[in-house]
């Protein structure tokens, strides 16, 4: 921690440049990592964080510049080389074989064998158990990792890295899928690793974590290293400023919106959770949404945000109980097609997996829900279909080479706009947006906010969930807070603050309601 | 813009067309007996008939593959439907069937319609097993692959015992009118061409066709876009079995016997091969009817060419050729994708 800057750095990147076709992912990045420090690397999506880490871990091998380890240049040809040199990585998307046990995963690729050359499961399991206990991970080493919680899976990865005698551990946004308790445990584990002398490169864009953990902070922007700062000599505001390249101005939305009549109301909605101790994923949720209003739904991961939207769209895993009313009339939704007909649209959380038809063109993606309206004598009429697609592209200003371009040629933000466009063609009354700005860059985010505002002014009722509180505070007229499947608070846009929302979101069940 | 919205043939299909011409030229040049040169019409008729018989049920396999599934049952479905068709004729006119007398058109029509209904029912069974029971398509249609052939034999033996007084594992078909279905070149070819155009229109120009592509490309996204994926699957699997049913009817006419044990054995893989060579992706969401038709034509042309050049029965090398063609065609398209 107090390692002097005059000592030879443990890792040194010197003028590293990596070009992909058409993009410079890393431009002349030079970075020193001192022995024993926790060095945080932050930057927006696409800033080059992951590329930098892939260079360090031997995933990317064709880069310009040098990688110097303990004063001597190295060139990793594959990840095994990096592992052998003591560099390990915990990927954001964990790299485990779900069907195999925790012990088997820890020793994957270098299994212990007995004198007959057969797998020595007992030795591996006892070694794994020792490692896991050290990490406060109370699982059985024989348990298949697919059955484990994400937080425990991550610790299995860390155990794997430890068993490799890793000296430099890269952690890529390790808290993105963890509960508060798991985050705290992870931080204790990180403390213990540092006590054991492990150098940690911590990739994150969460300021509170970075300022809690890091000794030094490196900011990347557009593939360039902006600055490396001592944590003591900076503050979150400065780092954010460096990340974005400008102060984040709250996207200013002109005059306040005028909500109209109640378009959607939910009365004591509950969603069962068979086989789980909590029994209910959602319990007694009541809410009202007005036309021309954006209603935010806040909550930690697992609070039931997505499940609530799924109930309203008729695609929940179990059948919900309670009433859903559209324009005062009760609707029963058993399939998304019924929700669509009733005038409800859902933009799913996972665009790639649940929203995009990646083998189709922009046009085919846009017209998917309204193809039935284009037919003449049972056949799709190209002219009408093109008309729908062109209208959407113009209305939402989707940047595309044309309506026949493959959908994969669009940027994330434009894909998101395109899927909103798909739903707007169905002329919905209620638009449900499940974390619509996830994986979308800052500029596109602002554009999506303006689009939501515009749609709202045209009389659409919008329910928005987000994992980012500032986003909800920026765009919502009202914010509901969910905690473990219950509604714990409701704030108007003016009175809501991040602190108030977090407080309500971390309420356990049974705690009194505030409003 | 062409009649069908996009360019009628993809690059892959143009390549396939070129390859077909190349194989035909090579066969003409290398064949010592110069069959193609001396008897062009006879050779063309033969290839056309064989292609039609393969292509008809390859179209069904392609639709199922495009919908993101797989149908392993078509070979057994051919055997089963052929047996059912012959069985219906035996039940309706036992004496005529036994004494090789003409059956008359009404009985033939009834037999064909009845067989198509059976094909529809088997397709519905597949769809039910997959969408309601939740079996993987591989398992549901594997059960049919094994089961239908055996069931065909059970039906055949019981019906022959009752109607003819002696168990038989096959039923002879003498009726000239019925056999004309397959012995004439033009009926199978016309059926094939009409089916190709129908499937082309269905997939390319109708809402449910687009839904089938969407289902194969991303089933979750399709459901969440309000598409009734169960219905689209039902249609796809019914097309799969009903094309095999049509092929089964033509095959028993061609062979003048319905033998559930040998008819169409292993043909399900030929159909999948034709679809894949024709550009369908086994991951679903990609493929066309003309591509599949060309895939079937290419397979038959290569099989026929090798038989002509080596001068043995086509069936000796058939499996080997199909295997090689699939590997080469798919490797080639992967190679082109990567560039």
C-alpha cells in the first residue's frame, strides 16, 4: 500500500495499442501497477477497460506495445501463460462449468491425480474445502456450481485463482450481480487477499466501491488513459468528470408533464414463488399509472422489478393473483400476444437474449409485431411493410444504413430504439421499460430519456425500471420502491433522493411502509 | 425488388446452382458410356424423379429446421404413411388388392386423403409432445423414428392376417392407376415444384412464415413479441410429417409394395442433408425453400454422377456421397462466412 513509486512496478504496460477493424480500442496506454496495491480501472462502456484486461491476461495477443512483469518484458500467447506468470482474472460473466462440482471447477484443467492416474476427488475436495472456508464460502465442494448463488460462484472462481497462486488478480465488475451482503463478504475477501500480498486490478464504474477499496484510480476514456490518480487526492466527482469528459448535466426536460387519467391500475398483485422460502416473488403490489406519466420502479437486484413487469405483460413464470385493470376494465393476460392486443408493450431487460432477432434485418425486426396489418389476401405486402419500417426509423431517428441492413450493424442504443419502435407500431397505451439503458453509452442514454419524455407527452403511460438511481430521478414523475417483493415506498419526483430510495430498497420484509 | 420481396436466390443458392451445372458437365465428360450425351431426356427424367422424391420431404425437414427444431422421423414416417395408404386400400377393397384387380379412383382418393390425415395427426403429436409435454424435438421425433416403423409393421401384419388370412410384413400394390402416381415422371415433379413454391410463399410472404423464422432465430424474443410460438411450431411439424406422408404415398407407387421395414430407411438424414446443403442453419432461423430444393437436386446429381462414372448401383455409394457432400458444403459456407 505504501509501496514507493521508485520501486520497480509489478506490472507495467508500455504504449499498448490495440486496433480492431475500424476502431482503436486502446491507444498508447501506459500504466504501472505497484506491488500489493489495489488499482482501480474505471471508464464508461467502450472505454477500453475490458480490452486492457484481455491484453494483460493473454486473451488478446496481437497488440502493439509492451507488457513488462517485474521489470522483464513478457508476451503471453494464451491465458495459460498468464496464469503461469501469476495473473488471474475473474470475468464479469463467470467462467465455470455449471454441471461440475465446485471442487472440479477449481481444479479444472489441472486435476489432481492419484498413483493410478485416476482423478483424486478426495484430495481435490479437501483442498477446495480449505480454500472455500478461507473465503467465507459455506458450500459443499461437491455441489454443482449451477446450483450455487452468483456470489458463491464468484468465490469459487476466486478460489480457483488462489489455487493457481495468483499474484495479480483482475476483477471485472465483480459486484454487478451481488446482493448487499454478498458485496460486503466480497470486500472482506478482498481485504484478506490484500493481506496475503495479492495485487488487485479492480474494474468498476461504481464510485462508492472504488473509493472504498482503491489505492489508486486509473480512468480510461475512448481507449486512452486519461489519468491515474491517488485515491486520497481525488473525489468521485472528479473521477466521473474524467470518465465522461464533461460534467454530467442532468438531462434537462423542459416543462413538467401533465399526467392524464389513470390508464393502468394494479390491485393487490402477488406472484407465487413455488419451492422458495419466501413463497412470493411479489406480494400485495398496488399501483396506478396515468397517461402521460413516467412511473419509476426502483429496487435492488432480486427485489422483483422484472417480475412485476412480466406480470403486467402476461409472461410471468407463474400465474399472478390479484387484479390488473386497463382503463378501469379488468384484463387477464396469459400470453404476451394478449397484452399486446390490450395495448401493453414490454421492452425486455436483456436485449440480445429476449428482444433482438439477430439474424434478421432492421425492417424485419421493426415490423415483427404488426406484420398482420400489412397483409393483402394473406400475403405480406412489401410496400406496406417498408412503410411501417421507414416511418419508425424516421420517427425515432434510428441510425441505420437502411431498413434492409442487418440488425447487428446497429449500435446498442439504436437497437434499443429500434425495439421501442417495434412496440410503438402496435400503438400501445402502456409502455413497460425494463432497464432500457443498460449497456447503452451516455449519449444514447440522453437520447432515450428525451424519447421517453416525448412519448409521454403524446399520452403514453410509461413504467420504467432501472438499476441506476440517477436515471430514475432524472426521468420519473413518481418512483415506487420494491424490496424483496414488497412495495416499501412511493416518492414524487421532487421529494425523491438517492438516500431515501436506498433506504426503502434495503428494508426487509415486514418493516413498516413509508410514503 | 423481385416478386418475392428480396432477390429470389441468395449467394449460397447461386453457388449451388453453379455447382450443379459443374457436376453435370463433369459427369457428361467423364462417363465412359456417355449416358447424359446419348440419352439426355432419359437421364433428365431419372434425375428429376429422384430429386422430386427426395425433395418433397426435404422441404418439410427444412421448415422444421428453420423453426429451430429437428424432425428425425421422416424416414419412418414415409414407411408408416406408405403402409397406412396400402392398408386403407386393403381394408376398402381386400379382394381387388389380393387379386391384382383395378381399385377404382374413389378408393385411391380415399386412401390418399386418409393417409394425409394420419400424417397431420403424427405432426400434431410431435407438436404436442414438444410444446405441451416439453420434450426436446430431438427426443420427440426420435421416438417416432423408432416407433412408427414398428407400428407400421404391426398394422401391416394384423390387417393382412384379417383380410388375407395370412400374416405378411408387406403389401403388394398392383393397381396401375395408383402406381402411375410415381411411375409417371411428371406427377412427382409437379408435386415437388408446387410444394416448393407453396413453402417459398409461406415462409417468405406470410405472417406465419416470418414467425417461423423468428421462432427459429430467437424463441424467447418471439414469444415476448406476442407471437404464438406453439402454433407456429405446430404448423412446422405438421408440414414436416405431411411432406413425408406425400413422399410415402409416392414411394409405394414407385416400388409397387408397401414394406414398413425397408421403405425410407435412413431417409430422414438425407432430408436434413438436403436442407443443410441448401443453406439451412441447424441453429434455426435461416434457410429457404428454393435453397432446399437445389440442395436435394445437388445431392441427386452427385449421387447419379458418381454412379455413372464408377458404373455401380447408385445406392452403393449413396451414403458416403451424402456424408461427403454435407461436410464439404457446410465447411465451404463456414469458410465463406469467415472471410
